[in-house]
């Protein structure tokens, strides 16, 4: 087992080196450059392993020492979601609240069902068998979007603020919603009397309501309590430390209580941003707070995308799994298009959108490390199906980040989209 400090040192050193190369050589957004370089490194180690077996063995041992599911879902998301919530423009978020919540909840749920059904039938056509519950679990884990990489592209081309808020706000909430749907479905299946059958709608809805509602309520309560503490002091060091304690402690508490920790982090971050930052902090404290959390966000994203690329060394990737991944890509894109279209058309009664909104929201809805982390949580009693879903998830995520992330900028320039919104 690699010592934790040595492992962390290697990851930070590689992250810093890849960030430098991405900025100075590749001229790419940091997250896209880091994942591209980590994939190249992993591939080189796999090829070099045929000539120097010890090289790949040591690299595999290093990556295998990292519990990716634990690191992402139970550790890094606490910082990423809290930081993301703090950085949201609350005024714009209020203006876009209907579209953000609709995309986060209804589009994610609809996408889960569409992906599950289409993925199962598509695999069946080429001779791969997968049960409906596993297909729905795949739909739940792959439906949440992660526009970390695409937001930098949006800023580069001067995309409308409403689009930035829609994608950023949707990703924050649907990370939590998608995780809750996945974990509730997984928990309901586990509790089901006949393993392998779909859970009862009542049990699933109850688990969903308790986890999601409880997580949001806990986040709001802890965020308000932190606001009251911040009001009592005038020291940016203590105030920033209180927000750090909230991000970490609140997430762990929600996990311990079996509530939605991702939604708790988002709710706590929004509460601090909307109360403490606006009414209880000096201008100097706000500056320090924003700088601190922007830096935390950047570091976490670099390490996260580095880990995602290096997972290539330990994930099952055979020819059959590659085929499953190639099938999953169009299925996921179609489900995203269908779910976004359904939501946008439904909102058209009181909101006016020009042509281009749906394509950008579809192509800009990237998948990220959360999907791989959730896939790793699948039970191992069906190793074949688990490996298939894990490989399909990884291939879809890599395609999403590299292909969609690198092409969204020219697509935006070509469309030169303008928004003319009428708030609901």
C-alpha cells in the first residue's frame, strides 16, 4: 500500500505539471488538458508495460491504491459542490430558477428512464444481455451533467450569463439529484424482497424524498447557523475557516445520517452565499473567501480530472466493453436531447427561447467523474454487468469531456445565440 502522503504528493506534482503543460503547450482549458495528458500517460504506461512489466505494475499499484468512489463521492464533492454554489450569481439564479430546477429534476429523471430503456434494448440487439434494473442504474449515474470544463469555454466566447447560470446551476443540483436517484434505486433494489426485480414505486419515492429533502433541509439549517456565527466575528481568517468547517462537517454529517450529502453541500453553499456573504461579511472578507474557494475549486478539479484519466490503468476495457461504450454515447446524447427538449418546450408557455438553446444545453451537458464514482458503487454480485456498465460509463465520460468540451466553443461562435427571456 502506497503511503497516503506519498500518493498525495505524486498526484499534486502530476496535476501541477499537467496544468503547466496544458496552459503553456496545449493551450487548452486546464481540466481538458489535464485529462488528455493523464490519458496519454496511462496509455504510454500500458504500452511500455509490455517492454518493462515493472513499470505498468507499479503504476497500476499506485492507481489501485486510490478508492475512486470514496474519494469522489464522499470527499471531493464536498469541496466542489460547496465552492460551485458559492460562485453562482444568485440574482441570475433567481431569474433562471424555473429552468434550472426543471432541468435538474425533471430532465435528469426523464433522461434516466430513456437511457435505461434504450441502452438495454441496444445491447440486446447485438447479443449483450443486461437486466432492466442495471440499465436504469446506468441511466441514473450517467444523466447528471458536469460542465466544469465547458464553463471556461462559455466565458471565452462571451456566452450570455443566463446560459452560464443554467449550465452551472443545473450541474450543481443534478449532481445531487442524480446521485439520490441512483442511490435510492440501488437501496430500494437491495431492500427488495426478490433481488433482481424492480423496487416498488412507493419505496423508491420514500427513499428519494427522505434523502433529497433531508439533505436540503440539513444544508439550509447548517448554512444559517454558520451565518449566525459569522455575524459575531470580524476576522476573515475565522470566517473562511467557518465556511470550510461547514463544507466538510456538513457533508460528513449528511453522509452519516444517510441523507443526500451533495444536495446538503449545494444548499449550504447557497445559504452562505445568500446570507453571510451578502449581509455579515466585510468587503475584505468576501475577497478572501472568494479567492480561497476559487483556489480550492481549481486544485480539486485538476486532481479529479487527473484521477479520472489515470483510471484507464485499472478499469476493465476489452473489445466487448468498448462496443458497449460506443453504443452508450449516442444513447446518452439522444436522452439528453429528448429530456432537454421536453423541459424547454414545456417552459415555452411562459418563457421565450430562440433556436439554439436546446442544442447548446444538449451538447454542453458534459458528463464527469461523478458518473464513474457511482458506477464503482455497483454491487459485485454480477461482475460481468458491472464491468460492462463501468466501461460504458468511462468511455462516455471521456468522449463527453474531450469531444464535447473541445467543440462547444466553435458551436457557440457559429450559432451566436441570443436569449430573450421572460421570467416565469
